[in-house]
C-alpha cells in the first residue's frame, strides 16, 4: 500500500524499521532547519524536497540503509568526500544510523545541493 501523505510514509517506514524511521525523520528535520522553507512531495517511494520550484533531492528508506539522493549531485564538488554514485546527474549519501547525519555532514551537502540545483535551473 503506497503512502498518500508524508505522515503515512513515515508510519510505513516505522513499521519496517524504527532505526530507518528515526534517520528519515532526522534528515527531514535537518532539511527544514538548514534550508528553511522547502516544499515536500511524495514520489518514487520517498520524500522529495524542492525550493523555489527547483528539486534538490530526497530521502528514501531501503532495506539496509537510508539514502539521501541529490538531484544535481554530480554538480557538487564534494569537498568532504562522502558522496556516492557515478551516474550522469545524481549522487547520494548512504545513512546507516543517526550518527551518519553528522559524520557525513548532511547539512553541508544540503547547502551545496541547493546551490547546484539553483545553478542548473
């Protein structure tokens, strides 16, 4: 059953994994704390974020980890060396626990993702 609301998605994730739920909730809160007013949309089984009509990326819960996918991640210089992926456009951070939000510097990447998305618009 596909979630129809953000709260529904979060509850679905909680049923699968309390730890993944905690990571998704914390990542979502960090997006809002770091970037301020952003729009949220349920798509592709996850939660996508955009600002000013420009898609930044989204958070997705998988079996082994949570992934924060950056829509224009290939345009991020990756000063911290944590981005994964080799595709044409996207890059991601694998988050295996709450500590990874700090250790992999998600807040810094969110700012870089916003700049990359704005430059691509």
